[in-house]
């Protein structure tokens, strides 16, 4: 691995920051302590400018190179928020807050970007400006979009923007990426059904919304199996079914809730259109009212080719070309970095977390052995994108 001695020397300190964040997790738009700590550390490094409060709890740091004649500006983004999960680990740095846990490694992402900030301030071996984006509310709160609505790219008009996420199952020191859709669009939906309630012993006098909901559940699965091109990817999952509260009563209403995933905007539009049509018409077939409520959330995370090619070169400098997978399989999970990639060219990549528990698992922990790899990737990216 091509990792500087200085970055190796910083690892214990960065791990301490990471474990502190892990002990004090904060969820979507509640990252008050986290943001304060990020700001304090950035100030101690001597970064040129710090802006807080963007996207409510977001932080932006500006670091100038030894020269700034290139006019180039590169953005690096790390997410800060935790999840409403109760941790089952028993190590010293486990979460101190009930039902709050860094189960996705954002504590590691934030710490690695802080480590890169410290290194870049010390060396400033680049010609241009590095914009470090510490983002809140990735886990369902669209913090990236919120920061953009607060003027992120108007104030800091970066030429390119890059994101990184740890990935369990990929060995430490390895990278994975792909051109195009790397993570899915994630949308939510509600299906509200109104029938006619009545006594369960006299179903002929009712219009059973549970039966209608069951028929809708089955029918919408055919959207994927019979209406989406088999070469494309799509997921429709009903995750909730609410109806009734008595053993001997057919209820008046029922409600289904769930998520839709896709890797193509055309498939995304088709799924939403057909979900609406199937819901309404199945309801009519059984003389009930059925309404589909579409809740679009995160778009497809689409990587740009030139930036993926560049990210692969940077990763190869860190670990060697044989440790860089440039055609990794896309994931049906979602990522709000997608909003940034709609606005700016860039790339979102995975860095190995080794043989750890999976993301969003109550036994997950970020692997501190990955710290030098991630910090080096960020630092080398800035130096290669804006050579001194």
C-alpha cells in the first residue's frame, strides 16, 4: 500500500475520534454534538474556513493548497448521522445512548475525512481548493439535498464531488466502484383501502379490505416479474399491512406500506405508474376504494465515467490496481449522495471494511484498520486532481 508514514502515524488519533463519535451517536438532523466536535477539530487543524449550520447541522471546511492558480475546486463528502438501532456490542466504545447506534460506519466516514483535513492542512501539496462536506441526515433525511437547498454548490462551486462508503465483506485495502448506477433509487408508498366493515360471521354483507389488500399485494408483484425488462432491476416490497383490531370484525379500512427500488429512472417511473393503476383497478374489481400514495425519496446514485476512471487511478495509487474492482455489482440500497451527483460530476465508491457484521446490523462496527486507506484515498485524490 502506498500510504505515507504521516497518515499511518495519525491512525491512533483518528481512531480515538471515531470511537468517540461511536459512543455518542446522533440521528437525522440531531447531530449537534457531532457537528460541534467536527468544528472543534477542524479549528485545531487550522483549516482556512469553516461554515456550520448548512443543512441544519452540516459543516463545510475549506482548505487552500500551497498555490491556488488552477482555479480548481474539489468536494469530498462524509455523512455524520447514526441510526435508531440498539447496539448489542460490549466493547468499551459501544453506544452510550439507547436506541442510537453508528451501525453504518458514518463515524468512520466522518473521522477519515477529518484525518484527511489534518493531513491536507499540514502538507497543502496541491494547487486549488479542497471543500470538505460533513453532511447530516443521510439515513432517510436527505441531508445532501438539504445542504444543496441551503446553497452548498452556489457558495462552493466545486468542479467535481466524491463520496465514499465502507463495505463489509470487501477486504480492508480494497476498493470497489462502477460507472453508472451503483445504488438504487429508494421510494416509499402507502396503499389505502376503504371497504365496508361488518360482522366476520356475515362476510357477504361487507366489502373486505383485507382481501382486497391481499389481492393488491399479489398483483403488484407482477409489475416486476411481467412488466419490467428482465435485464433491468426492480424491487417492490410490502413491509407493513395494517387492518382491524378484533377477531370477529371485518374492518372498514386497510393500509399497506412499503418500498420500491430501481437502478434506472425509466423503470422507476414505470413502477410508480403501474402501482397506481393496479391499486385503483383491483380496488374497483372488488367494489372498494383503493388509493396509491407515492412518496419519492432518493434517486438512483449514478456515477460519472471520467470521475470513476479517476477514482480508480487514485485507489490504485493507494492499494495497487489489483485491489480495485471497477465493475462491482450495484446495490439496491440507496444513498442521498445521488442528489449531489445529479448536480455535479463525481463518483461514489466503496472501501473495504473486512469481515465485519453487515451494515445496519446491531453488532456492526467500523474497522479502524481501514482508516489509513480511506484517509490516503481522500488526500491522494486532492493531490492528483489538483497537482501542485
